[in-house]
C-alpha cells in the first residue's frame, strides 16, 4: 500500500474516502486510533492508504477535486 494523503482534518479524510469510493478505489485510513493517545486534540495526522496499482488514479481524483495531500 502507498500513502495517498495525510491530514489532521477528519472532514478531508471523509471527503477523500467518499471520492475514492465513488471511483471504486479501495482505501484504508491509518492512525485513526491515535486520537485516543493524543486526547482528541488533532496533532497526529491520519494517513489515507491505497493499493500500489491505484495510486495514480487516486492522485488524479484528489487533484481534480482540490483535496490537499498534506505531504
């Protein structure tokens, strides 16, 4: 799997997930449970991962919709 984007904003992650789902691109959010350790203050970014083969298509979807990649 490859990292597609990184963000501390849960709305960006939800929007990106919805866009990818609409394009039939599987994705997985990593570091979601870090909020338990940080107390929910949002200092640790979450990462959106996609399959290696889907990375180019996923990047195109993110760029077309002005989703910040946070890299």
